[in-house]
């Protein structure tokens, strides 16, 4: 079981759901992944729903702010990357062409974060750990196993992320299309693909992949729970079987049964 008590800089460390129906979202993901939930207070009326497996944190959900809804932001999963200093990461990202959507701020004593948009338009967060370092489990059923960028400018994105986080990139066409694998300190953790015409005017985005024991069963369960299927269960040779789904509020994510398992 891949358990963690900290994460190296540059690691995708935390998937976080922003939703318009927190209670409904919690019920959906609990039923889909078997997550336990701990509600942590976020103020007088709000809570932060912490998702756990066997007492180990794997992600969270919160209700979208009114200003997010007013700007037309849909329910979505956010991807956090560990950094030693959030303020320094923001400065470096800006110098590399990123936009700052939310400047570095303290999240009580949990840590310090910022929300950034890369030069190609994809949004991500940086996380400077305080008492909360991120997911205590990764790469096992119910936990984050992979994070993937879809963008219209893969060369610009590769230059940005390798410069910002020190990732290494390896691009190939083994599956019949261009795909870039990002490794952090020798550990493969993320990928990048060019956006396809059928994606229309969708903005570039990072998407979390949650590992499952059975991809087809997860797809069937998501559909039963009111979710949508954007890409049906499909095999990737030597990698695994995956599907792209959305919950009942429209937040997009993927599930994958890894071949190594």
C-alpha cells in the first residue's frame, strides 16, 4: 500500500472537488469509490469534506464560492502540486508566463496555496504543506493514480512545467497519438495530450485519474449514480483500462485499472 507522510516538491499531492452540491457529491463518490468522509469546519456554516480510505486521506470536496459561480466556473476537480514555498512558486510561474488566479494565501494552519493558470490556459494549484501535506495514499484503488493535461499547445506547456517544477518529459506515439509523460524526481506521475477537435471550445485542463479494481464496474456504477460517460472503458496496451466520466454535477474525472495491478 503506497502510504505517505510527505511529498517531494513537484508531486501532484491532492485532488480537490469544487461542487455546487456538496452533499450530493459526497454521496456520489462514497458510493463509487467506497470513500469514508470526515467533515471539517471551514467557518460558521461551511465544511470541508475530507475523503479517506482506511483512515488515510485521498482528497476532498467543498462548495463553490458565489464568486466562482458568478464567473461561470463549472464544478471541477482541482490538482495541487507540492512546492517548498508557494510565494516563490507564484513568482517563478509568473516569470514563465502564468496568470495568478488567486495569490498565495494561508489555509489556516494546514498550509499555503495559490491558484495559477499556465500559459496555455490550464488551471492548477500549488501547495506549501503546513499541518496538511496532501494525500496519504496514492496509486491504489480509490486513490489518485495519475493526473493528465489536455492542451492545445503541448510544446509551450512542456517548457512551462519542466521549468517550473523540474519535471522531465518523454514524448512518444505508442498508442497511435502523441503523448507526453512527466516524471518528478524519477517518478512518473502525469501525462499530457493535445486536445482533439471533438473537444470543441473546452479550455485546456488538468484531470485526475482515480485507480479502481475494475474499470467496467466503476463505469457502470457511475452511470447508475447519475454520472456521465465521456469516454467508455478502453484498453491502453501495457498501461491499463480507463474511462472518462463526470459526476452528476458535471465535474470531469477519469478512472483507471492499472495493468501493473
